[in-house]
């Protein structure tokens, strides 16, 4: 378990005291039966929305 500020693409998020679930996708490239590259991305926007750190709105 980590505590303290969370570094995000939108800037640091101060501690909230609330648990945070962060969805992460790993994409592996296989070359000749071996992993040759790993690319990872996280759903930061969904996590920030769950903590009320951002507000999502519908386009007008």
C-alpha cells in the first residue's frame, strides 16, 4: 500500500485518505516466442473521477 501524493498526468493529487483502484493495461509484444517489448497504460481519468478530483461532463 502506498500513501502520500499520487503523481498523475494532470499533476500531483494530494492524499485523500480514500482507497484508490487504478486499472492498468499491459501490452506485450512477442517475438520468436519471447517477450520483446512491454507497453503499459493506466486509466488515470477513471481513478481521478472516482476520487472526485476531476468532474466529467457531457459535451454540449
